[in-house]
């Protein structure tokens, strides 16, 4: 029954993700055609600035929801409702705080990075996307109640909305600022759809009647959320600072190329991440029943499948890049080695995608934070050094080294604490 359930969840996610990925590729080509690499780089910088403060101060609670909700998912469960309310409070309050701090530091960042007036204007608009990036609790609820059909609907709706906005902009020959406001509109649409489907899920399980003025904050829930978000904060050099370093040492065009490489890597990530999403609730439920061995077996099997899929993806890209890569990167021959490095990095990291939930849901959330505290400063040093000497290739190799150290260290901790 579990196998059939996992397969069903995977198929829901796979169908929606595959369609949205195909649409997403088309959307990326539309945006490159409409704006070119330089203006794309400006949008990516604005989003990276918003993403930096979002990751730093906006506490996402989905991992805490997935960990603590499995034991109180029965209908009208008061403890389960309290967990949901705690998550909602944390998501909304920290999103507002992150937005305020991002606005306060805008001028300092612009002066340090030597942004021109248009880049500053774009960043000032896109910073408000922070407030719409608060679905942590909602995503956690959809995953733990296994509403993967709804998650597919969200992805597909967002991709189609993206196509409409970009197509209208291209047809009407709109300027950069149109696509900036379009990005904000997409964030808002995504939030509304996610909130509606989450409410529907809670109503189906008779957990929708939440008295938000009556709440009991639980020490373990708050502690777990703080640690998981500290881990995200320590990962800021990996996910948010990298575009700024590229901007400072390599230029805006290379920011666009790096972000486009990320989008190409999504071809593999989309397939592998849905495998991870479909098994994460099962891992949490097994660990809640003290079936650690069973949870690990799921992770190992998933890794083998992802490695096989990833290798096929690398072969496909190598054989077909000449037919489509020029649509995304006009001077793509200069970045062929960067493409291969990045795709290998994606396959490598996705192969170990189950290790993180296994690690933190097993109770090693504090060890995870300490590990990042040690490894990521080394990554920052490596990033600056390799970026100066090897350009974009050096940045990608830095990420491969950092990920490798983390995975090896977590494996050692698992064995020592077994």
C-alpha cells in the first residue's frame, strides 16, 4: 500500500512538474528574447537581493510542520491546530520583519555593488516579493497531508500565468519595468492559490477552524524552527551571495548566465526533487514510529534512482545542447565547460537529496547548524579565490566542494551516533 501511495504521489508531482518545466523553458526563452542578458541580469540581481533578506530573516516553518504534525493529524486535533497556528505566526511576522530590514539596507547595498539607477529601481520593487514568499506553513501542510495533486496544480498555474505575462509583454514590446511588476504579480498569484488549497486541505480534515488569538507556543517547535532557519541563514553564501560575487568580479551578464545555468539544471532537479518531496512525509512518519532503518532504506533507494536519472540527463544535454542552448545563452560556446560543471553539480547534490530530511528529522538539527557554521566560512574563502582565478567555473567548483564536505560529514555523524 505504501509503495502504491508513493507511486501515486510521484505521478501527481511528475505530471504537473513536467508540464510546468516545459512551459518554464519556453518562458525563459521568451524573457531572454524580450530583454536580453543584461536586463535579465538586473532582474536576477533584484530577486537575489530580496531572496537574501528573505532567507536571513523570514523563518520558513514547513520542516517543523512536517516533523511535528504526523502524530496529531486526526480530525479536529487541538494539538495539530496549535502547531499550524504557531507556524502561521512565525511565517507572517518574520516576513514583515525581513521586508522592513531589506528596505533599510537598500541604499548601502546599492552603493557597495555600484548599481545604476535602473538596478536600484528594480530592486526597490522586487523587494516587496518578500511579503508574498510566506508559504512555509502552507507547503508543510500540503506535503504532510500528501496533497501532491494540489502542489502540481500550484506549479502549473504559476507557469501558465508566467507565460501569459511574458507573452503579452513581448507582443506589446514592453520595457524592463513591465516584467518587474509581472514578477511581483506572479508572487501574489502563487500565494493566493497556495492559501486557498491549504484551507481546502484543512477543511477536508476538519482542522480549518483556527482561533488565531488562542495559541500556545511550544518550546520544542520554536527551537526546531530556529535551528532549521539558522541552517538556511548559514547557507546564504551558497544560494544568495553567489550572484552578488559574480556581479562584483565577473559582471551582470555572467549573473544572467549563472541564473540561466540554474534554470537548465532545473530540468534534472525538477524530476529528482519531486521524488524527494513524495518520500519526505513518509520518512518523517517512519522516524516518528522509530523506524530509522526503514527511513534510511528509502533514502538509499531514492539516491540510486536519482543518480541513474541524472546520468541520463547529462548524456541528453551533451547530445542536444547544440540545438537549444543558444536560445538561452547567445554566446553559449564560451560557457560550455560551465554548463557541464553545473549539471554534474546538480546530479551530485540531488543524489543525496534524502540525506537532509533524514538528518534533521532524526534529531540532528543542532549538529546540522554547527556543521554549516564550520564549513560555509571555508566555502566563502574558496568562492572568492576561485572566482578571481577561474571565473564562473571556479564558482561552480566551489559549490561542488562545499556540498561534498557536507554530505561526507553528515554520513560520518550518522555512523558515530548510530
